[in-house]
């Protein structure tokens, strides 16, 4: 992910189209799609890694063609800053406008490219060389990565690229067999060479496809060596049957492996060869190809500076003894940066990691099982909370600013309250399958989180679980979610896009999405929700319609206030309470029909809905029209007040300039407070009241400001309008 602050334009193609549009930067994040065995940073990239980015504009629904130049972005260099987990561009890139989508192409390592359809690439002959003087290591310089994002929109906020290895990986494993004395195999000299492959390729940057060109290099490729494994990158190609692929030398004695059938090196795959070496009694060695396989590409131990990111692996057999296991392994608790734990741990072990391992940056708990425990105290005096089996404890890493990266346990059912609150955890959270509940404030105020992936098993999001977090883009909820607690996503100001609530939802808390001003599209309230709590969607943007089902009985204070819905507001038939400011400053249009069961409408409930039109009938259940209820509903055409209304509060219909009819059915004039009808054109129409009450209306405060008050004619009231029976009547 990257954040752009500069607004300079050094290339006209990078400008937004409209001169008056506020420039919106295009933000990129990237990770490598591969299987991780030892790497602590599972995004795969390391500090100062450089990628190249091409961006093309769409024309309607069709992507523009990738060209050598003249794209929205032409091979712009991005540099990874590991401290902030952000990609920074060498020049600013902006969206063309708010509606034009883009396609994004990325690759690694960065290079100068003359022809996008024919990028000439060469894997290194010696891939065992180390990085030096600003140059990549031989293996890393040979590993071409490519990724593409299609049809990205400005509402996405951040464009995520998944980079794939587009060449082929080769791993040769040498395994000690029989006949060796103790330590003899370890001290033996060993060499491996990859033979018979072409080292040059032509790469199409629009597809990432690499085509082998030229001749096979006679000297072969020297792989890098780590433990018993030898790794190399080769160009995808077919090698003829009988061609020597691997040459192995042990203490000067050579072995060459050739297959009886052709070998196809497949893009994005890892080709594994395991060779077992036995020492003969009479001298010499016996070499056996004991296993061959093609698997997903596993991360390596040198690419992207991975040698500095290997985990310290600690197995804990007895929960509560992690500190002792680390000491037994000869490691210093205070100095471990990257830790992988296996076995069983409990709340005490989490307290050790959080409170005593101050240098810990990355933690892998993938295979760990969490055992139940009671509250306790560390030897150093820190108090910790207990927890249940398979539950991440309460406050496990609360306030921990050093831990950036975490792999959750596979066997996890709950993430406890405040588990990561106000911590430095960063990147996209991958919550594992099996988790059913995320506790209150679990990730609250985690400003460096920019994405979250929920499991299908999730049922409960407790209150404030992500309040104030840095999540970007859309939130996609699982289909089985039942509970979203109070303040769950309050003030997650970087969230954007459509919000789709699952049909299984049974509770939607107050201020759950309060302050997410960049939400767009329409909103449908699921049938399991019978009350909209206070401020649930306050100031949430939206630009589509609002759909409310008929069983909703209460809409709370400012529940939808400040949203920008369009179209007609159809209130539920069973509704009986509309809270203060419930629909204030929304963009609803059409005629408002208030259901007959509504007994209370709070102050400012429909404040500043300037597109509402037609005649508004106040139902008999309403006795008080509260202050500012319809303030600034400038296109409201008329009002029908029921015979049970006894009070119209201050500014209730202020600035309702469009009102041209008022009918009051109550024989006792409702009390009119200061400013209730300010702005209503009081001299341009006749207020109609019961015949017996005309004189009383004409002398009552507030009503006496209208120039004409008379008895009403025969009229019929319909749910959405008032119709005069004498259609020929002219006023």
C-alpha cells in the first residue's frame, strides 16, 4: 500500500482529466503468491525492493491496450518501505476522473523496458552470488514476478496486486543415505549444477508469459545453497529426453541425472528433485533419484533479504513454558525479532510474548494449539488474563507497538477482547476459518490495518472490534454473520464502496458504521433487524436508495443522519418511533408517508431533506411535532395536521418555502412555538381548519400570522396525498 501526499504533475498523462477536480492518487499494494515455510514477512517483499508499474485507462467496460508509452503510467518505479509497509512511487499517479476505471500491471525486479510485448530477460548463470553494492543477489535477480489488477475503480481506494512467479523454480535436495561415519556427510564437499536449459526469455508484459529463446547454456546454472537444498530459477521450457538436467559432485565424484522422457518446466511451479547419496563400502558413492515432484512455489531463504527474516522456531510441549523453552534453546527473549511457535501455549505464553519480548516484529502461530488457563502473574510481576481453549486471550497484544505481522493459529474459535487494541499490527488481516467471534475492541485503533478477510464461520463481531482502525476499501461480510456490535466500525474513515449486510444478521449496534463517509451505493436492512439503533449509519455517505422492511419498529437517534440517499423514503408499516435527527440532511425525494402507528417523531428527524415533495399527513398517533422536524424541507408542498396534534415546536417547518396548503383537523389550535412556520409563505394560501374553530385560530399565537384562515371544504385523505372533492374549486 502507498499513500501519496504530493500534488505536483510532471507528466500530463498523470493528471486528472477535469481541471477543477481534486486530484485523487492511485494507491498500490502488493504481495507474492507463494507457499511460506520460513519467511516472517509473508507479503514476500523486503525493505527497498523495487517494482515497476504500468497503468492503462479503461474506455467504458473495455481496458485500453498496454503500450510502450502513453499509458496512464509507464513503468513507474515503486519502492517498498518495510518500516511502514508502504510502497512509495518515484512520481505521483492520479486517476483520470472519478468514473474511469484502470488496469494495473506490475512486475519485479524493476528494470528499463523498451518493448512491453518483448521484454528481454535473462536468468543469472551464477545464482549463488550475494547482494552487494546495490545489486540484487543472483537468485533474486533471476526471479521474475508479475501481477495484474483489472477494472479497478477509484472507490477501491487501494489496488492490490498479487505477484506470481512467472518463471520456473528448481529445488535439488541432497539427502544423506547409508555408510557415512558421524559428521562425514556434513563435512563432505558438495556441488550442484543445473544443465540443459535456455537462460534467455522474451516476456510479454501484458500477460507475464515468458518464452524461452536462444540456445541452452553449456556451462549451466549454479544454484544458491541453503542447508541440504539447492535452488535455482529457470525459464519455462521443454527439455528433450536424454538431456542431462542435474550434475552433482560429492568430494570430487560426479553424478549426472538425465530423464528418459522430456521435461517441461512449468511457469509458477517448483520442480523438486531429491537425490539420496549412499557411501559404498569399497569406496565411492551411489546416487539415487529418490523423489521427483512438481509443487506450488515455496518461498526461499535468500530472495528479498529473507536470510534476515527467518523465524526462530520454538516447540512448546507444556503450555505456560514458552520462556523456558526459549531459554533452553539458547535464545535471548529480549532479542528475538521473528518467532514461530509450535505445540501448545496458553495465556501466560501470550503475556511473555507481549510483555517481555520487546523486539518481536513477526509471529507465526499457524500450527499452535491454545490451551485454557486462569488469570495469573508473570515472575516479573505483569498480570495477565486467562482464557479458554482455542481462544486468543483478552488483551493478548494490546498496546504492542513493535509487533507488525502475525499468522493466526489454524485452530482458533475466538479472538478475545482488546486482543490487539492500539497495537502496531499491520497489513491485511487473514482471520482463519473456524473463528466464530471477534471480541470487543479486538482491533480497535489499529491504524496500520488496511484490509481484513473474514472467515465463513464468523457469527459475532463484538462492540468496537475495529473502531478507529485503518481498514481501506470495501468490507465483505460472511453470509453467516449474525451480530455486529455497537461501534464495531465506528470512525473507520478509509472504508469505502458498497456495504452489503448479510441476511442472517440479527443485531446491528449503535454507531456500528458511524462516520464512514465514503460508503456508496444503496443499502438494504436485513429482515432479522427490527430496530435501527442510534447513529448506526450516521454520516455514512451512500448515494443510492434505502430499503427498509415492514417489521422495523424503531429508527434511532441520527440513525441515517448525514447520509446522501436518493429516491423515495418508504417507511416500514410497523414503525412506531423515529428518533431525533434520524433522517436529517439526507437526499430523499418524493412524497413522505408516515405510517399510522408512529407515536413519536424526534426533533430534526427530517431536517434538510430538500427534495421531498407532495403533501405530508401527520398521523393521528402524533400529538407533538418536535423542533426542527421538517426544517428546510424546501419543496414540501402541504401539511395535513390530525385532530390529536396539540403542539408544533420551534422551527418545526422553518424554511419550508414550498408549502402552499395547510389543513388542521383539530378543533383546538395546536400550540405554535417561535419560528415554527418561519419562511412558509403565509400570505399566499388559506389555512383550512374546522368551521367552529376559525375565530380561535385567527387569534392564536403563530396561527395569527397567516393572512387567510377559513373552514375546510369536504376533503378525503389518502395515504400519500390530499385531494379536494370539488375539483373545480378555484382559490
